[in-house]
C-alpha cells in the first residue's frame, strides 16, 4: 500500500497558529482537541479503535439508554460540567435523583455514613452502625496516639489503619477507593488519591482532627449544588458531543487509525504515521493509556516511556440488568458498596433507574441495575464467561436486596486494564514523566494515568497539556530551553489545573 504523506504544518508565531495531532479519542484526547481549536490551532485526532469516548460508553438495554462505562462526573470540580455546557449539553445535565446510598456489610444494607473524607471519619460516631463497638472504640484512641509521619507519601490504608484501626479501612475506606480505582487501599497513594487528606495529615498529630479541619473548610466555602452530575441519555453522550463540536470547528477526527510511528523531524516538527497515512505536524498530544503511550514515546522520550512502563492497571466488568418494574421492590437510594472483607463477588451495585430520573422516564415499566466486579489482582473471576458474571451478580443482589426475579435482558461490559493504579510514589513518577516530556519541544501527554481517573481530572489534564503546547508553539528555541531548564510557569500551570484529583466513580454507588 502506498504511503500518503500530508505536510499540514502551519507554523508557530504570534498569531498562535499551528497544527496539533492528538493521539487518542477518549475524553482526554477530545478535550485536548477542543481546547487546541479554541486557541486557534488546526487539529487532527487519531483514534486506534472504531469508536470515540474511551471509558465513556453509551449503550442500551431493554429499550432504555444507559451508560456501559463511567456514569457520573464530579460537579464540585468545574471542568466536566463546563465542557458539557460548551458543547451544547447544558439542558441535559441532571443531578442524581437521590443522593442516599448504602453499604452492604456485616450481613445487612446499612446507610452510608456522613461526615467522612473518603471513608475517614472526623469522629467515631460518624461510623456508628457500620463498624463494631470495638472498631468505634479504636477510633477514639486516635487523639491519644503519638504522631504518625506521612513523609513524602504513604498508602491510605496503611496510614488510616495505624491511626484508627483496620476496621475503618476494611469496611469503608476500601470500598470507597475500590469504586474509584478497583485497587487496594493498602497500596493506594494518599498524596495522589486523597490529596486534601494528605495535606491535612501533615499538619496535625490527630487524623480525626485533620478530617474535622477539612470539613470545617468545606463548610466555610459554602459549596452549594449537587456533588455529582449526569447527562440525560448517559455521560457517554459527552464525548460524542465534544467530537461533534471539534468537527464543527474544523477539526478532523479519524477512527480506525492506530499510530505506528511518532518521530521528531529535522525541521522541528513531528512525523506521525497511522496506517498508510503520514502527517507532518507542529505538535503532538499523546492521550492514550500508559502502555500505548510508552510504545509511542520510546524513540523520542525513552526516559518517559520507561516510567510509563511501570504504571499498573486493574481490570473490571460491569453487569447491567433490566427487570420488569412489577417484579422488583428495591430498597431506597442509589445503590450500595461492598467491602471486600465480607467476601462477596460484586463490589458495588447502582440502582440506575432510581439514581437517574431520565432512565425511569424513558421506560417506567423497566428497572435498570448494574453491578461491578473485579479488583486489583482479581484475575480469576474476570476470566469467567458473561453468564457466570450475571449469575454471581444475581446471587449477590438476591442476598443483599431480596431481588429474585429473572431479568428481561443483561449486558456484560469488560474493561480490561481499564483503571490505572496510583500506588505510593505515583506523584513522583508523574513528575518524572513530565520532566522528561518537557525536554522534547512540541510534545505533551494527558489522560487518566497522570492526575486522576475521574472525568473532570482527565479534562483538566488535557487542558494542561494543550496550554503547555501553546508555550512550545509560540516561543523561540532559546526561550523554550530556558523554560525547560528553569521549570518555569508552564509547569506551574500543569500543577494548578490538575490539583485535587477527587474522582467520580466507575461502578460504585458511594457518590
């Protein structure tokens, strides 16, 4: 097949023009394209698969539109809601119809406690009903314990267990973090996953006192409005709307176009090969998961590629089930989380028809639920076939809620290596990646493996990447070198945009 070469560079300069190739058509890549177009760039997006959106996947079951991937976005961070409004989804934004959730632990569905930060309480009484009397008494000892140093970073579970006891971690922190990362709380970085808790813990001898300080600051900030937000038809509509906006502004999006080569050219631009097509561009944003990014960057940024090779991923599966409403009598609320210590197979269930008003409205006679299966290291259960995952989900749902009806329809969606893990030291790894990337003119990276797996964090990462490129495209080589050597304002911009990576959940009900 003859190679088709396109020199689409338009050059930098004071007018801010330049051609940016974005590799990856997930929400991070599409957000980067949207941002670059707003800055006057010419943009081409190359996506290896035949669809856009990554882990934002719209679908349908029993005639009802649903999400088969991420299903909500944090509204207390501005990036996702702002982007949805920019691309015409303002009138379709909807908060959850109910904000109450449960935790299935110690043999019963129990109300999700209030007054905690990612499961870490400000007082023992906040967890009454979830923990045993012994567990509550252990929390009370926190005020009398000597200071526990957090150092440069520490595992959330390790630190919280040392201060408040393992029961807090095993029955509340673990299921909440598991809903975000499908990870292990005793491995997950507090600095990267719960940065506000890390900072407060550094300043206080008592962990419960640190949590109360966070809560006081939040109360003083008087944040109003919903914590989370959905979109009528599912948040899977967001990448489709962003893609439509990108095309309307003149951006090109190509699916089924895996990039096989990424090289710097002697002229200072980039050569990007995708199938029989070769693009020559001024700058590149790499917005693909860590393994694919490492492969693309190995030639021009080998140190960054080596760091990305070290990022691990967890897999999970979402089981979506539709029932006749007449056959169901679910507990109130949006669903429940499940601590792994209780030995269940599912880690969460969302009562989608109760959580999202538009699902109930589209077909009032149908009730949609979903469960999530799979945590870090759990390869055996995910190796089972779809029918088995449906069976174990139904078994656990029956035990938790009494639901024993036969579903009208079921869907199993597997997210193999879908969630990057944030172990202790993750922040330092990301800093090293960015340090190496900053040495290569016209190159930036973004995505879930850097600053947070939630939708707003991914969008913030994309905006930071494009803003870094803006400097690259507009500065001369001397200024660019000075910026790299001195750290400079661009790196500060990355830190500002990607601060506080509070996540929205993939499969949990603990929002």
